């Protein structure tokens, strides 16, 4: 079993160093591999000689332990990557998962805010209060650009170009992308940088959004900000930063933006990931047809 652990550790190092995956993604892979190695140890199965039949037993084991189809598919994907790597390194001769089929998934449509709910949310913070003005700027920027929450809280002063009206972010896989902000957003940021941020920043502070302790904003803190103002705005939906990202994409498509542009702004490597929003857009079109067509 020590050899299996060594192979897995080497693969995780490969994902980190050569593929540039984030620490959170590496940790997720490690958790999935821990479950798999525990299964191997209980049955005294060597990783190097795993058969397709034994791999199927692992999938059955996951189902019997009430692991969701989505988690099964994720674990299977992680293991496929591991065995692809082992085979390319000529550490194994046979790929035991090559013929296994991932569980079928029913993909849920993303939940997002309506335009009216979005307007209420963005109007909820008091601009006269420095902390709430910072919160307002963060909410507006999330809706204006569709950033991931991890991208939002790690923005630095160098990532913002107010003159050009763009924000530059480093997303998954260390890929850099530029997202337009719009004039209204650059004006809000200008005011934040001139009137609010200097109250909390030291000359050495590079992060854009700071807490009252003069430290960088965290994902958890911004999550609480979303919940706070959703409640103040009377929004019944359970709001999260990711739902603001969904809202950004959905509202763009509803107003005629093309899918490739939305894909580029969201930082999706595969357009298939972005295509889920077309289902939301189709629902919007269907509703509009029913409401406005004379014979609908």
C-alpha cells in the first residue's frame, strides 16, 4: 500500500506543479484518493494490479454507501486521471477504468436573481457608511463581471485598470483573462479607491478589498455579506456569491450576448460548461412567447 500512496503523492505533485491546479482542487483530489486507497487496503488489493472487475466493485461500494451520482462521477474522473498518468509513465500496463461508464447526471439549472431582485440587492448597502460602501462595490463588481468569489477576494490594485475599464483576473489553471466593467462600475471603484480604501490600507497592502482589520477579504466573509444584504433587500432565495455569477451570465444571455463572449468572461475552459445557461435563456424565451404572442 505504501507504493500506492507514493504513486498518488507523485500524481498530486504533477497536478500542482505541471498542470497548475489550485490548492483547493488538489485537496479535493486527495480526499477522493483517500477513499479509494481505504477501499484497496480493506481488501488488500494492490493498485498496480487492479482489474476492471475490482474497479467496478469500488463503484458498487460507493453506491452502497449512498454516495451521490455526481460524487461518483467526480471520483471516477479523478481515478481516470490517475491511471492515465500511471500508464503514460509506464508504471502500469492495463488501465482498469478504461471501459467504465460514469453515472448519468441530471444537471440542475442554475438559480439566479431576477433583474428586479438584483436591483434591490445592489441598492441595499448604505453608501454613506464606509464599510457598507465597500460591500456595495464588491456586490456591484461581482454582478458586473461574473468573477468567481476566489477571484474577487484576491484582486489587487494592479488588476484594476480604471482608464480602460477592465479587470484582469487569474482563474483556474493560472489562466489570465480581461473582463470589461462598464462606466458605472469604474466610477464606483474610483470613489472606493479615493475615499474608502485609504482608511484601511497600509502602504504595503496590495489587495483591493480589505476588512476592518486591514487584512484581505475572505470568501467566507463575502458569503456573509451576500446573505446580509439579501435579507435586507427582502430576497427569499438563498443567495451565495456563485448565484451572483449565475445571475451575471443569465442576464447577459437574456439580453442577446453570444455564448462565446460569456464563456470568455466567465473563464470557462470548455463551452459545454457555459451552455447550461442557454437552458435558462430558452426558458426566458418560452415565457416571453407565452406572454406576448397572440396565439400562445
